[in-house]
C-alpha cells in the first residue's frame, strides 16, 4: 500500500469519501459512513496514527442528559446551559441537534464497547462540570477521550476503513466551486500522492497550537484542515474566539486541572501574595475559568510575575496541603509536575501561567457539516457549526466531535453518489513537489522555522491573547505580516525524502500563520467583549452591533471579513452571569 | 509563606545525547551522533531532543505529538530501556547512565526501522486486526444508541487498567520472544485481546480465543515479565496473559499446545497427590527454566481460583529442585502482588 505511485492514483476511480483526520470526529465520520453504506470506499488520511490524535488528551468527559445521576436532568436544560455558556453566539438550532443527539451517541459508544465508568445501578457514570446545571458529564475515569478514541479506532479497523497513516494533507484540488479530491504527502516515503474523491471531510482538530508554548495542545494542532480549506476558497467562522485555561505549566503549557485548586491550592505572585484576593475576594482561586485566567494575566502584565527563560509565570502552591493529601488526592497532578516541570509540589510551588486551550472558530458549515464547496464537509474542532459560540463549556467538545462527526459521515455517505469529480491534473501534484523542493534550496539569506514559530506564539500571546485592545492587536497583525514575509525565506535543511519532519513543521507553520491572520483580524474587528474575547477598549457585550458571526474569506493572501446572523430559537438574549 | 520575593533557583549543566542515526536513503548502516547542550534541571528528554532539532541539527528525526504522556508517539530506548521521551526527566537519566554525562538514545526494537528513532508501527496494527482487537458487539448495529448495557463497576474494573494502554510499543520493544520470532502476537496485543474477552458486550470471545492459542500465540510467552516491568502505564500485562491461558484451558481443555497439556499434568499432580513430584513435571521435554517460567505462575493462580489447598513443600529436595523452589516462590509472589494491585485500584 505504501508504494502506490502517483500516476496510478491519479487515474484511479475516486474514493467515495476521503476523511482528513483520525481524531474522534474523523473516526466517527468514517464509521458512520461505513454503517450507512458498507459498499463505500472510505479512506482516512492522518498525519499521525489515529489513536495518537489529540482527542486522547481529553480527560474530563462528554456531556449528555442521560439523567443517570440527576434524575431530573433534561435535554432542554443542556440546551440552555450551552447557549448561555456560548454567550448567546451559538446557533440555537445546532445546539438543539447537539444536545438531543447526546444521549443517543453516548449509548451508542457504550453499545460498541467504550469502557464508561459506572454508577451503582450499573448505568453510565456522570459527574458535575463547569457551567452545567446538573451532573451530566459522562466519563471513563480520567481518560475519557483516550478510551473513546481507542474504541472508534478499533471499530474502524473492524469495519475495514482504509487507513493512510502518516500522510500529511497539503492541498485540496478544486475546479470551480467543486472539489476533485485531496493531495497529500506520504510521510514515510516523501511522495506526493493524489486522492481523487467524491467527498472530502476535514476533521483535523483545533488551531490553538499557534500560541505555541502558551498552549495546552499537541504539537500538531496547527489547524491544517482549516488553512487548506481557507486557501481553497472555503470561508472560516468566528476565528477570534480562543479559550484560555488559567493553569498551564510554565514550560510546556500542559494543563494542571482545576482539581488542584479545588483541593485548596493557592495562586501566588512574585511578592508571595495570594493575588486572587484582589479579583475574587470570596471565591478566591475557585472563581470561573475566564476570570481566573484574566487575573493571572493581569498579575504578569503588572510586573508581579516571576521571570524565567521560558517566560513570565506565577506559582501554584500546594505545599500547605501536605504530602498525604497531595499523594492521595492529586497523584496525577503531582506526577505531571514532576515529569514535565521537574518540580515536586510537595516540596516546591508549581510554575504556571494561562494557556491557550481550545479553538471555538473553524470551517463554516451548516448543521450537516457541509461547506459552501460541493462535496466538502468539516467536523469536530476543525469545523464551526457553531454550537460553542464565543465560549465552549467543558465536556461539550467531545460531544461536538462525536455528534457532528457522525452527521457529516452520514451526509457524505448519502450524498457522495451525486458527485462526479473530474480527475486531479498531474500538474497539481508536480506543482506541490516543486514548491516543497523550493524550501530546500540554499538561500543567501534564510530563516529557521523554529524561531518564527516561537515569535508567532509570543506575539499572539502578548497582543491577541486574553486581553485585547486595538493598538496591541494592530501590533500583532504587523508581526504576523512580517513573519509571513520572513516565512518565504525559510530554509529546510533536511533534504531527504523519508520521514522529513523538518519539512512538515515548516508546512504547519505556514498554516498557523495564515490562520493567525484571521484570528487577529477578527479580534480587531469585533469591538465588544463576549465569551473568551475580551477587549479592554470595549469591555461590554454589544448585542446591537455584534450579535453576529464573523466570516473570513481568503483574498490575495489576506482575510476579508464578513458577517452572518446568529440563528436564534427559544432563548432570548440575556446577560450572562453565574 | 513569607513576604520576601520568591526566587526560583535552577541548576544547569552540560549533557551529551548520543543519538542513533540512520537514513536508509544515504546511510549503509546506523551510527551515533553526539550532541552536547546546556540544560536546566527539570527538562524532559523530549524537550532536549526538540532543542537539538531546532538549534543544532534539524535532521534528527523522532516522533512526538502530545508531549504529555498520553498519545504514545515518543517511545524510544533511553539508556537502553524503552520508555516515553516526554515523561522522562534528563536528570533521572543522568543518574541512571553508565557513562557520566551521556544519555544514549535509540529506536525501539522489534519493529522495522524507518529512520533515526522512528520505527514502523504497521506490524503492530496488523496484529491487532488479526486478533480482532475490538468489541464485536452482541447488540445488532441497527439497535445501537437506544439503550445502555448494564455493567457493574466490578466488571468495569476487570478491563479498566488494560484500557490505559496507549499503544506506545515499549513492551513490544522489550519482549524477549519477539526478538526471536517477529510473528509472535506481542504483549500489547495480548493485553488488548484480554480486555475484549472479559467484556460482556463482546460476542466473539471463542473465536478470538481460538486465534490466540495458535502458533506464535499466548502459549509462546516465556513469562519473563519484561513487558510488565517496562509498561509506561504500569499495566499488569501478566495478569492478562495468565487470564487468557486460564480461560483457554477452561474453555478449550488441553488440546491446543504442549504448554497447556503440561499445565494440566502439573495441576493434577497438585490436586490429587497434594505434592509435586519431580517425575511428573514437564521438565523432561522442556527443561526446568521453561517449566518454571511458563507454567508455575499460571498454575498457581488456578490453584488460588479453585480454592485448592496451596501446594505443600516440594518433596525430595535436590539441587535442581532448590533452585526451582526459589523461583517458584518468586513467581507466586509476583502473582499475588498483581492480584493485590488489581483489587486495590
Ligand atoms: C488537554 C485537553 C483536555 C481536554 N479535555 C476535554 C474534556 O474533558 N471534554 C471535552 O469535551 N473536550 C475536551 N478537550 C477538547 C477536545 O479534546 C478536542 O476538542 C477534541 O478532541 C478534538 O477532536 P477532533 O477529532 O476534532 O480533532 P483531533 O483529535 O485533534 O484530531 C485531529 C486529526 O487530524 C489529523 N490531522 C491534522 N492535520 C492533518 C494533516 N495536515 N494531514 C493529515 N491529517 C491531519 C491528525 O492526525 C488527527 O488525527 C480537551 C482538550 C485538551 C487540549
Ligand atoms: S512476559 Fe511474555 S509477552 Fe511479556 S515480554 Fe516476556 S515473553 Fe514477551
Ligand atoms: S501495554 Fe504499556 S508499554 Fe505496552 S503499548 Fe500499552 S502502554 Fe505501551
Ligand atoms: S509525545 Fe505523546 S506520549 Fe510522548
């Protein structure tokens, strides 16, 4: 399978469905497509082995109003919590789909073998989660995403889905308003291969890694699918909304979960003060996530952070809890601090700072995952149906990728027969080969992608991070433009074909740069504060002017901004207070 | 907490990474490159490798993704032991290293090499497929989503630990049998098979079991415990291997392999005579080490399970038997330990 040559694939009968991405969204789509029509030719292309996708990092769980734990929980309540959580920017019809499909999808996962934790009455266990009125988060210990991903991967193997593991998607082949399929690189051989396809589903996950080491995300969450679709003429939506988590580890951005503060941990600045007293005198460290994130950021900005080569940070002090409590109740957190920061929280405070965690924006789709381009769909964190609006609730993202992954898979299976794409011209493959070689040419003046990547993360964190204001965002935009210019001088030193991670990282950086331009442009345009988007110069929500989605189209290398109304339903706009 | 300014003092030193290199496009055989960099205490091996790639030699090739010990990408041999680079502290490895200041980095074993530190994972996926490492649900697909299976927390606990596996292949790399036979099923695949077989939702238990008892299957394991000692998620893999063997004897009798037949002879001996006679041990055919490693732990577990009285002291102590007795005690110690671990979770 590895050695399929380009020419052969070009003239091949198109795949019915090519799914880009093997996370929860992509695998659910693949499985559902095979279930809908077992005769289909379904391929999953993934730059890493699917079971390694970032879905595996989700610990908390997935929301569904099963009413196993709280007997009075209802789908209606889940809908309301989600809409309120989104700061009223979610589309209410989409949220209705999300929440009413939720119990079904969780049971379906159970029926196919997901190891959910159990309650005494043998039903699926549920626990409370932020922003939810009832305990409705279904979980498997602290490895929910991991076990869901394993189950889906296993089921896809059972169903005979074609896997192209370690293939890196580079471009969509487009003819007018239609897609002809996908072009990708076989990482193990370096060959550029065409995947003619009737339908393509993008499920490449989030783009929060553009904040680089200020992100809780895996190294490859670089928004490749969004960038490919965007450059191919498909609009993106609500990109300015990026969720920050208050306590990422200083060096890696990895999460220290809220449990640490729940057990009584203190947040302390360089002066030794428990600074939360200034921002939330009653709740202290246990204030809502966005408030605590903003407080940490303020401390750092006002010079009360500690300094290190890895950047400014604050301290999460657990020492007063004592060795016994730390060992018995926070063993995982202790392990993480030791593994990744080299600090044992029993003896030393843990260096932390806010970290970019989740991207609400993505490829603009309808409730079936369809984009404006014929035959192209998107699902998961990569897409934006808009169920999270300006802020997503914990436990709603796993749900999103499952529900809309399945819907997109079914839609593509049912609709693929309608499409009859023309062949991908060989010239497109050779053009990409040529472009990639270009990176390896010796250049008089050259740039290293590693440095650019760090600078991108830095300027985003500083200028388009938790607190935003016009002058800073403009600085961010300038930086992104200059980094984009410098990117054209990037030289890749590894000139080999086999497993060239050097080249891949350069391509990922280009994707992040293109998307960063949309995040910054949207942040500047949106003159209000809503959900995760906080403007110092426009501190309140402005429903009159800004109760609408931001839409971005790619025009000569730059984002052009447009808008789209929010679909309302039963719930009127209200102030969001907790 | 005092009100004086907090200083974070960090220790730093020069560390040499001796990295396995091989690019099949240009190299005729593998070699090692040394990279010496100044590092701060608290750095993981993966971060050090990232640093080398970004600042010293961008051609060094390895896999990494989550950087949080959950995706299983970054397994490699560090100072000779397979483990995750992203959860391994450089300072710990400096303590372990035999050569002062040098950390040796090599690719996993028992899987084909692609480049530098990257090995091919497809053989492992192939084995997962071969052994149906999925739940084949008893519920027809068109009924999915309508109602939950009712499952006790007790049942959940029988496979809870096994579902921690992140398919990093560290155990695969350390497996002694795999070194000799690439066709061997692999510890991770046995673990996964066991996890599926104890799941009450699954409907193909017997079929999966039939595959596991074939050549290069569960009876080939030598009980060397390397896999379990290596597992990056501390999963008691041996419990799974014992579990499959017990199950195989229980359901399929002793027809499958010489291993299973010997186990039965041994059990009979204990059960009927209450003692272990040298002549009835399957030592004749396979030698003493083989017998001890293959049969005793499993057989002993069967004793526990069926509440047969524990074996009395071995009769006729001889030189060989002394050694046997010692190993027997160690093995059975292992088994009880695994059991305690499991119930303590
Ligand atoms: C630390 C952490 C904890 C979280 N906890 C929770 C939680 O408790 N509950 C919850 O609901 N959500 C949680 N989330 C969010 C949730 O995990 C993610 O939003 C979700 O898993 C995304 O799934 P996905 O399928 O869209 O993408 P991913 O799982 O990220 O998969 C993306 C796939 O795309 C592939 N891909 C990407 N680019 C390319 C390319 N160029 N070519 C080929 N393939 C490509 C990758 O190989 C991968 O297979 C958490 C997130 C993080 C970071
Ligand atoms: S105990 Fe068995 S499976 Fe584990 S490493 Fe030894 S031979 Fe391999
Ligand atoms: S059993 Fe342990 S060592 Fe083996 S692949 Fe799974 S997690 Fe890795
Ligand atoms: S990078 Fe994911 S386990 Fe190490």
